[in-house]
């Protein structure tokens, strides 16, 4: 898909939905001897998410796994819509669209693995992170250069802000 076509799709986005493992993280799961789970989130991805929300674009998470860490991180970033434990992500996607009263073409989804494909096939802008499964990359409208957990989400946020003409105002120094 041409860069111009991607920008046109990105300009219509009002909701960005993110997978967690492999998108907001690099997919690694660190487990302590007591079974406690640890994840590493990228601070630049988080800052991009905050900036994007300041422009009026909403964010949501739909994850196949359950993690208290995800709930805490999303609270810190102001992400109100968090769905976890979704082996089938379509019902959560449908609920989000209904709650926010958005059509498919106003939604973007960022994924990395085949569990993400059913939603990616429906949204207006399907995005695969740089190290996504080949089938996911094949079905994406756009692929980030950065891998998951290493700046891919920041790239998505900047693409959308740039396409919507809000990027420059978000990075201007305060007066």
C-alpha cells in the first residue's frame, strides 16, 4: 500500500487498539521463582501514547493474556479501555466500537501474531510491528520498522499524529 494511502487511512483514526505481548512488550515473559510475572514496557512508546491521547485519539488494549501489570501500566498511561484474557478478540473489538460509536474505518489495530488477524482484517488501519509473524505482516496495511516493545507503538502514534496534522503542535516547546 502506498505511503499516501496509509496516511489517508491514518487521518481517519479515532481509536488505536493495541495488543500487549509482542507489541507493547518484546514478548518476553519473566517469571520469578514464586510465579510472579514481570514485563518490560518502553517509556518512549508510553510517551507516544500519552501524546496521541492528548490529540483526542483514544487508546484501548485487547490482550489474550491476563496481567495485573498491564492494568497498572495502562492506568498510568490513562488508557481506559483494557480487555484481558481474550482468546477471541472480536467480541471485545465489537464492544469497543459500540461503546465509542465508531465505524471500522475509524479504528486501527496493532498486532504481532495470528491471534490478532480476525480484528486486523476488520479495522480501517491494520498495523504489524516490525518483528510480527509473517502472516500478520502480510495482512497488515502498514508495518513498523521497530519491533514490538522497542518503539513500534511510538511509530504508530507519530504516524497518526502526522497524518492528522497534530504532530508539530505536540512537539513544539511550551511558550
